[in-house]
């Protein structure tokens, strides 16, 4: 081995921390890139979503859908009880809300209407979801399986419809507003 190369090898051997730094840096790069992929293998989520017809791949819970293009959609104006939130128990009426949403989108075809901010803080697309002339959020609220969320920026006429649906559910003591709550 040439003399110059021997010196370089000896220097590296005397400084093992450099190798550790290089390995740690590589591990950080790999972790930030998300490789190897973990969890469910779903299509990449699109960067944007337009209003119009879509096919539903699956229902996550009462107020969240996954489309066949990988987009995750959160309903505008309705908040259903939790069923899949990490480190959080399943809430009363949550499974019923999820099943209601599954039944509502059973054909798989929905129409999205965009209104207000495009995404929430979790990166889900915000949209009104329609099947025919029926709006999913309004139907969930009317059935007593969701609360009206009107504190966000979207069409005031839709907010009024959702408030009216919640008032009807309360008056009829449906779901969340009933005395016979699951889990009691």
C-alpha cells in the first residue's frame, strides 16, 4: 500500500467518531425520506383536489373518507365522535356514525364541493360530500350522529342548514342528543 494512503487510513482509524457522524447523518436522511415505507400501502395523496365526482376507496370514520386517487377528505361542517384517533377511546355514537357514512357512500360515487380552506391542519382536503341531492354532513347531523361545526369559514347558507339539522336532531332527541347513549 502506498505511503500516502496508509497515513489516510491511520488518520481515519484514529478518529472513529467521524464514521459515527457519517452513519448518523445517513440514518437521518433515510428517516426523513420515509424509507422504507411503513404502514398501509396507499396511493400517494394528490397535491390538489377539484370539485366534481370521485370514487370512494374507504371510510376512515364518520367524517373522513379516502378516495381512490389517495386523497383524504374531511367533511366540512360536521364533527362525528372519534373511533380511530390514536391514544383515544372510541366515543359513544362513533361506530354508528362510521356505519352511517359507509351506508351513505355505499355506491362509492360521491360529488365533492369545495368551500373555504382547501386543507385542514392534518393535510386532509376539506369538502362538502354529496350523493345525489343529499349532503353527507347534513344527514349525519340530522340523524344525531354529528355536531354542526360552524366556526370555520364556509358558505353561511350551508351553516344555517347544518344548524337547522342539529336543532331538529336535538328536538327529536336523536343519537348524541338521546338519553340512551351507547356505552352507558
